[in-house]
C-alpha cells in the first residue's frame, strides 16, 4: 500500500509539473498548448538515448536535453502559435498545436520505436532501495522546487513581471515598449526546458515511450483544470490529487478504471468550482 501511495505521489508530481508548463505558456499567449506533454516525452526519450545509447553521464546529457526542450518550445510558438494569434482566429490554436503534437509523436515512433524502453539510472543506487528509490523522489522534489521557483520568478524578477504584464494586456504592454512576441517566445522556451526536465527526471518511472505525449497532455490538463488555470499551487495540488486517485483506483479496482477516475475528478471539480480549486474568476472593467 505504501508503494502504491508513493507511486501515486510521484506520478502526480509529474502531472503537476506538466500543468505548470501549461501555465507558463498560457501566461503570455492565453493559449493552452496541446504539445505540452510532448515536451516531457521528448525529454525522456532523448535522455534515455543520450545516456543509454551514447553512454554520456547524466550531468552531461541534462543540459543537452534542456536546450532541446527550449528549442522545441520556441518551435511550437513560431509554428503553431504566432501565426494563429496574428490572424485573430480564436481557438484555432487547438488544431495547430494538436497537429504539431501528433506529427512529433508519429516521428518519434518511427525513430525510437513503439515499445517502452528502460530509462538509465541518474544516480548510483541499488535497485532494491524500495520506497527510497530515486524514481519516486526525483519527480516529487522537482514538482516542489518548480512551484516554489515559479512563484519567486513571477513575483521577484523583472522578466516575471513582464510575463504578467503581457498576460494582462498585450496591447498595453506593446504600447509601453515591451516586445510581446519576443517575451512570448521566451516563455515558451522556459516552458520547454521545464517540460523536458520533467520527462528526464521522471524517465525511470514512466520509461522512455513515444506515446507519453498525449497521455501527459491530457493528465496535465486535468490537473490544471482541477487546480485552477494560472495557479501553480493549484497545479501542484491538482496533479498530486490526480496521481493519488489514479494509483488507488488501480490498486483497488484495476488499471482499466484509472482514466474514468481522472475524468470523474475533472467533472466533479468543474461542477463544484468551475474555476478550479485555487482558480479565480476575474472581472475586467472596461
């Protein structure tokens, strides 16, 4: 039972970080990008490739994975977001980001293969470590550090305040001389790095698998909606709650009910509190 709870917490921590990646992208573009889970998938696959295939140590492979995540984040913004926002077509980004995510997933299946592959150990540790295994504690630690770090970033740095200004009113921000497109690109690069880091850190738990992209996108979105869009604390709580419920449902009823529990959590939260547990409905006076 303890192992089930710890697995649920670790998996939920991964969902929470993916939900935070959603928030970073949303903060400057008001877009919920459906490529978010694919960032984690790419981080896990390329991490396994660099460490397992080339024999690179983890501390060398990690910066390469982070740069790759930032590059894919910038590519997403340039290809699937920028032109859509410039055209003024509302919600067309759903199709553009979904299409990009689908293409990336299929390309990874062709190159990496369709079978899950084991992710190498990041630190020297015996496989009999049990509840103290790094595959559990690394995702949990990352989720806590990410939530704390993002809060400090948005409240205590100039760039974080710029992100907030662009989120509140991009037209006013542009009038004050803020390069909105460049700031949006920076936010997507930051989101890409965090997403790739999540996949790299949680690779031992999820394995390196091409199909993780859509699964993590859906799970991260449910965690985001449950916790409240725009709230990183909500993302953390929503992700952990979703992970625990999924693990417990698998333990008591079987894995076939895990998806039903996830969707049920989303429906329950939206019925009781549509803005999410920590979300707020803002009214803008014109």
